């Protein structure tokens, strides 16, 4: 298999170059939880692509829906800066990974977001046996969402992501969710932080997209901060976000 061949090549390279020190790789895996079948019992393999070398290993086979699992792996290879990862399966059990966080030794976590909502499986028209995730840059962006106070403005079942547009380009967030917290409660302000984002310069627009979720959500304002750039967007038209075809909400909303 491809992942095993990479692992063997990496070990062989480490041996001939005489690398004496090892690298402890810590992988935190967040699985989406909207669908009851979002989790998987398939064998999942991961490849880390670094600026110097890459390494592949078995990530595991127990990733329940809406869970966070931690896997540690010791490598003899100097990876350098990890910029992309690849997830691979040989099973049919559908899996929706949300975020993968990689930490090398005592370094800072490097977060990889499933920005295109890809699913992993060998036997589904809406999935693939192999998916890539890459970091977009070195910027950190936060989004502060102020939920309206009117009746039913809160939401318990909305899976939401965004694209932030700036003078220098655009960058994609991960899913708006603070793990273990009930976000989007009526009258609350929730803060979502995303790292390894592209520097976009002066912020111009934000585009919100509902991946799944029929429990409509109404917000008042959304404040986006990337580095020292900040902009607040107001939901002046009182638009509801939802992907329920029988609801009055919309799946996509762009504010500038």
C-alpha cells in the first residue's frame, strides 16, 4: 500500500542519513457529529508532508461521531515544517473528519481544516478513499458571532463555515464550533479561532455557507479579526441561515 511504502522509504532514508534523534508526533483528530454515521471504524492512515521529509503511519480505527481522539507516533525522520496531510482508508465505512491538529515534539499545534467538507470512504458517491488538507498560511483569524435575541434565533444543529475576503486574497475557515460547548445560544457572543490562515490584508467581506443543518440561526453581527485587521458585519436584512428547503433561511450569505 502507498502509505506503507512511504513509511518504509522514510525509515530507510533515516537509517542511511544517520538521524539519531526521534520526533514525537501528536495528532488530535476531531470528527464531525451531525450525522449518526459521521464516525468510522475503518482503518485510517495518515501521511504528513514536511519541508524536508514525509512520514506515513496508521492513525487508528476508532473515530466516533463528534469526538476528539489523540494519537501519538514516534518517527526517526526529520520532517521540517509540516504543510499538508493526506488521509486514506481502504474501508467502506463513511467518515467525516473535521479538523486534524499536528504537534511535533513541544512545538505549536498546526491545524488542518477540512475546508471542502470532504468525506472518506471507498464506496460512496459523496466521498473519496483519499483526501488532502493543507494549511493556508501563518495568520490567525477569529470570528465573533452575536446571536439575536428573538424567538428561535438560537440553533443546535447548524454546521457552518466561512470564507474571509480581504484586499490581498481570501482564506477559508474550519467549522464554527467550540468542542464541548453549546454555541449559537440566543443572546450569546461566540468566538471561533482559526490558525494557519492566509494573510488577506484589510478585511472586505465574509461569505457564510451552511453545510448541513435545518435548525435555522439568526445573528446580529459578526466581527472578523485577522492579525491587526478587523471588520464588523451586520445582518441588516435579518437573514436566517439554514439548509431546510421548507424554511425561510438561506444556505449562503455574503456580507461586505
